[in-house]
C-alpha cells in the first residue's frame, strides 16, 4: 500500500527490480519514456495517472482501494 507519489515510486522501483527489468526496458514495455519512469520512481507528484496504471499493469499489478479509516479504529 502507498499513500504518496514518493511511496508509489518506491513500490514500483522494488517491483521492477524484482522482475529483473531496467528502467529502459520497463518504460519501453509500458509505452512511457524512460525520463517519465525515472521521475515517477523518484516521487515526482505530477504524473499522469493513466501512465501510472499502465506501468503497474505491465508488471502484472492493479490498484485496489483500501479504507484506511479502519486503522483509526484499531
């Protein structure tokens, strides 16, 4: 789970590295530029959400909505 662009970039970098892909390879497979991917992995907050979804989907992941208010109850 992530709550910020920075956290999302860290998660993506981890998934990409675990898949054994370079930034250039993932960018090409996902249809984004390497510069865009570098910016996203570094937490740039102004990224295009559809591109974010495309990159995660290329790695076989999707988004799920989590009600984090449940953390407040516990």
